[in-house]
């Protein structure tokens, strides 16, 4: 699953500052099935129009997704239009200022520990190699990182290449710097 961009995560968390939205979000998040407007409004004792507005605002903010479905076994022509149903868009939405990506840090550490155990090398070396490969993958896309070591050795302007990669990674919220280092 893809994580929301930082600005959208901030907007999503800010959106929950409204008491009705917070209550609606809590109700929908705790439901194992998608929830309709009428059910949400009835459960919280608020007008349907208020529930509708707040639910659609949370869809716009990236907290909820919408699906349409016929209810109570109705089907075929003349059965009316499908009901708008809501469910949470992400299992978890969090934001920090400045942006931090603890999921990525955990993924890097877990991968480095596995690599260290499998290859018998120090965890620090495995973490450097894992981080380097992941940074290349983030900067260049999924296919480009496989050729990165050859490109690094033949690139006529290594500083420009590194600056471009750092800029791309920096756009995801990570602080970057260019230091002399050779790939493992």
C-alpha cells in the first residue's frame, strides 16, 4: 500500500479536528463493513446532511474511500441507484513535523539484519548497503537501481548524479547530503 504524501497526511490529521468528523471516522474505522450515510448518521445521532457533508470531506482529505452498492438484496432495473458506502482509506494515518518515515527506517533495519545474518557480515555494513540500494531505487525508480553500480563507475559527472538523487530523495522528506563513499 502506498503512503499518502506528507502534505495530504497533515491535511488528513487536521481534518479530524472537527468533533463530528472524528466521531464519524471512529465509527467507520471500527466497522468491519463499509458504512452508509444513513447508518452513520443514525448511530451518532446527527442529521443525515451533516453526516453526508463530513463523510465527503473526509473522502476529499484521503481518510475514507467510497464504493457504491445496492443494499438489502435489491437488484435489476427499477431497484434504485446504489448507495454510497464509506470505509477507511488507510489502516493508519499519521503525520509529523518535520516529516519522518519510520516505516522506511524499520524496513531498512529489518532487511539489514536479515542480510547480516544470512551473509555473516556486520549489521552496520549491511545497513549501509541496504540504505544505498533503497536510496537509488527511490531516486531512480524500480528498474534503474539494478544498473546503478555500473552507472556510478562510468558516470562522467558523479557529483551531478548524486545531487539529482539527493534532490529526489529529499522531496520525500529525508535529509540528504553528499559524502564520499564507495558502494559495497
